[in-house]
């Protein structure tokens, strides 16, 4: 009998402990510690610059109640960081990543050595949309897109273009522009937009595609010849015409959408919490003022809107990239 009661007592203790543990998990406050945000581009570029601005209010209790720490894992046009994130990042809500569309979607379509795609990542919210722009050195003889194209046609392959890696938005804009112009030009992928911009400013590269926001912040040291979008940017570069205005069929496929994402497998309650709070954080007046001061277009989208955008972009990018292969 004593053995019977001892077993019952032990069973009750184990059951109670199990229930308390379960309640502890259920009632645990998320987040309880700082959150990391992986940026797959170097410090100082548009994604890094903007990620630090849009996350600066995260410690406020009305948003996340914990600071966000930006971690840079740059290389191969974002591939290094996103491969790490898709395979090794935690799925408990403490590892977030900045996404760039079309970058990671187009790379997942064309490249064979990537681990990420729109199906194994979960969007949280979008903070901005940054068009690509065509830039040349301040002392360049090219004062218009037509000037550049005329020279390129007379000198096939000699006009070099910088961009932040393969099959990122800059590369897509280049491919569309090269096809539309009928001129043979050379694309030189760089390790991020900052390096690409420096190569143009330093005269090592004749032209480049770069982020509107990066170009805007250094517009006194370069010439900006065209915007790769359907309309001019009325807020920051209203004087710069689009490619279409100048007679070249370059779409808005390269517009760089940026936001937060998590790995597939992150608990629904964590995703729901982030999906509710993060867009509010992006909408903070201090964030908006800092983004405007830095020449960074703000475009806030909810999780549902981003999911729809990802799906539509994947379809359009597959069509655009048909027949292309990674070299």
C-alpha cells in the first residue's frame, strides 16, 4: 500500500510539473530579450542604413519592448546571408532578417546554389520601396541615357556597369536596359551597393545601377540619368526622368522592396505578434522623419499585403528571367 501511494504521489508531482511548464511556455512574454535582424549586405548601404532607422523604436513597449540588433552577413549579392538564415537561423522569433525583393526571389529562380525561396521564409511587414537609378561619374561625358547608348553602340562591351551582385534589382534593371537599348554592355557585380557606387565615383566603372536612396545622399558627386520605375520619384528626384520617358523599355521589376521576415516554422503566435506590432513601428513619426532625411522612400505594407506582393513578383520574375542562367 505504501508503495502504491508513493507511486501516486510521484505521478502527481510529475503531472503538476508538466502542467506548470506548459503554463510557463504559454504565458511567457515575447520578446524577453533583444532580437537580431540579419542584413545580408554590408554596413552603410541602403538596406543596412534603413534597417537601423526602421528598427530604432523597437524598444518602446508599444512596439516590441526589446531592442533590435542589426547583424551584417554580406556577400554574393545577399546569397551568403540568406543561405545562412534559411538554414541556421532560430525559429523562435529572436532571429529576423531583412528581405529584398526582387533580389532573393530572382536568385532563387535562377541560381542553383541557394537555400532560400518564397516558400521557406515568412514575411512580417514591408518598410520601403527603393527604385534603381542609372548613375555615372560627375565628370562623365554622358549627360543622358542617349549619350551612353550611342557610345555603347560604337564601342560594344566597353561600357561597364556596377551593381550590388548577380540577379539583384540592379542586375535586372541592367538586363532590361541592355535588351531595350540594343547595345552590348558589361555588368560587373560588386559586394553591395556601397562598393558599386564607390567604383563609379572613383572612375573604375563607367556607369552603374544603384539604389535611389544611396544615389540621393551623394547626388552632388554623381550624375543620375534615369529612374527604373514607371513614374518619376516626386519626393526625392523629381527632375530625373524614367527610362520609359527617354524611350527605353525598363519596367519597375527592379524596385527594391524591403521588410522583415522570419524562417518557416516560427510559431504562429510569434508571427501574429510581429505582424501586428512591426508595421506600427515602421509608422512611427520619428522613423518617418529619419527615413525622409536620408532620402529613403517609405512604403509600409502589412503581412497580408507582402504575401500578395511576394506571390505576384515571383510570377512576373519567372517570366522576366525566362531563358536566363547564372554564370
